[in-house]
C-alpha cells in the first residue's frame, strides 16, 4: 500500500491517492476525491505493464472536466427524466444538469465529493461519505461506503454499502473507462454482454419503458463482437445512430456465477470480466471523450469503454423495472468485480 498527496479540493480538504499492488505486479490507484479509480496497471501476455483505466494527472482536471472518469456515481447513476420523482406520495425536485433531466447525481454528485477513507491492510481501502437530507433534492441522510479490494488473482472488487434514515431512491455505480491495449481506441476490442435485450430509449437517452431485443441490431453482444464492427453498423438502429455508438442499458440475463460482460484485447491478450449482482450494465463506447490524458497523452472519441453496473435508468418512473427505493434504515449492499486475466 502506498499513499500520496493529490492536492486540496475547492473546499480546502486534502485529497489522497492510494496504490494497491498484488503478487503479479498488477497495481490499482484510487483517489479520495470521488472515491474513484485513477489507474489500473495490468500485465499483457508478455508481462509488459500498461495502464488500462482512463484518468487524469491532476486533481484540477477531475474537478473541472466532465466524463466522470473512474468515479463513484450517486446518489443516482444514469438519468432521471424531468429531474423529479415521487416517493410515498411526495414529490421531489432534483437539479436538471442534462437538459430537463438529472444525470449522475445532479449538479454536484458523489463524483465531486472528497470522501473519508480507512486503509485496511495492503490491498483494501474503504471510502465513506454522508450525504445530508435534501442534497441535490434527494430525501434522507444517506451514509455510503465504497470498499475497493485487490486480490492476487486479478480481481478488483467494488462493494457498495448504504443506509438512509428516510426512504429514498438510490442507484450507485463506478464510471471507469477501460482500454485494455493501454492506448489508442477500443475499436479492435472484443465485447460480450449476457443480455437478450436493452431498455429502449428516446433520443435524450430516457427509457420508454419498453425492452428491445438485441437480435439484428448493433447491440447484439451475446457472442463476442469487435467493437469497431458494431460502430460501423449505420442505418440499422436509430437509437444507436443517434448516440453515435453504445450508450445503452443492457438488461442482464440471469447467468448464475458467470460473467455478465467480458472485454478482450486480442493484441495484448488482456481480458476483463465483469461480475455483478445488479440487473443492468450501461455500455458507453466513449464517443464523448477528448482532450488531454494521463502522462501527456490525448483522448479521442472511443479511447475507452465504460461498463457501468447499475439499476435501469429512470427506474423511479417505471414500476415494472427493478425497484430502486431504499426504505428507511434498510441496508443497501451491492458488489461488482472486475477480473483481469491474460489469454495466450
């Protein structure tokens, strides 16, 4: 475990970086600002290390640039239409930061908070944050913990614990972007997602409430597909065309202990499997990326892909979606594992 200073946030709080390392020299760097992933060094089939997680070099970049790179997103990941919802007969008005809608927690979500932290051993950090009642319009004082644990077999576990003193709505995720090549774009990556359908969405990415079968669409990832080949499928699906690629919630099949999604870079041999107890994964192909990157580099569209485990977008307005209501004093728990391995 290595801890270093990473500057001071806009409220004068010190921000820290933590680096966890396992016996294979895989190294994960975390940041207390946004309880986020900053970097993941992974070996390829030749043992060469590369950073497969997109990020920035400075705290200022994380505070001022969009994209939510590596951050814990809350209280609500993804979108809430009309920036409002009703719970137990009471209406709640949120901050509209995505046109008329709320995205990723509102004006200043969990990604823009400096979290408290506790180091446990050499390979675990527990971040904690108390969101006061009414923050960004959400009811209840919410106590949240995010625990990162690095295992020797390449497993990076992210556990979410939360409890509120009043009924509220909750949807937590991590917004890391991955590029298993360590640079360039993800066009040559292969992706599989265990989902027969996606949540159909309008042009502003709000679910209609319908489920769209992925068959005969660019969203069909039931078998491994080259991401660049999917992106080249024009005039097949209007949602895909409008988003300029993947930006959609996959309705995960019940798959037992199997990976919900698997990402591969054939050139390096690196493989990332995603295991989750959540009902959905937002696949976003990074078409909005751009600007300066870590280590003096530059990001371009499709420089990384996000695989955000989550409940469905706008669930508060669709009673047939899995519920995101968290009752008063009811414990919330979720775990997602990103497993990094190498294929010959």
